[in-house]
C-alpha cells in the first residue's frame, strides 16, 4: 500500500554522487510504501538520458531500472487527476498565482490517491488545495 508520493527532487537527492543521507534513510525505511508520478519517472529518465554516455549515465540508468523501478510504483496521471488539476489550475489562475503545469500534475496524482507529496521543493506545491507536503531532506 502506498503512503508517500516521491517527487523528482527527492529521488534526485538520493541519486547524487554524495546522496542526501536523510532522504536515503527515509526511502529505505519506507521502501515499498513509496510511489512516484508517471511524470517523475519521465523527468528522471529524461535527465539521465541527456547525460553523455559513460559510467555516470550507466550507473544512474542502472539505479532507475534495477533499484527504483522494481520497488517504487509509478502512478498515472489519469482522468481523476486531470479533472482535479483542471479545477485547481483555474482557481490558481483566478488568484493570480498560476503554477507550473507539471507541479500541478504531480499534486493532482498525490491528492487523488490520498498521498502526501514528498519533495525537497515545498514551494513548488504551495497554494494547491488539499496537498499534503513532506520534506525528507529537512528531517
């Protein structure tokens, strides 16, 4: 059962040459209870594939395919999420506070699945109604 939705910034902290130990510990402790948005999976793979071919790219791709993919469920941006996102997008625009599209999609997946978004960038989700945000990088 999923209890956390990891965003790209959180997983990226675990993938650094010198990974954030707090994030690694939290990911290890919560392992199979973590999920990620399909958009996060895209952002991670896109980022790795943009790197020049070599050891670093190979190591990161192996982490994605051999560690992350088997242990972290990928949740889709489905009809429920799209509907929630459309409503929130209009509300935020009317308030004069439009948010980046992808952040809204990730927030929508979290809300419609009843999961807090675990991010190292809480400001990215500020203002979205009903989004519970956690930051494992800050303890």
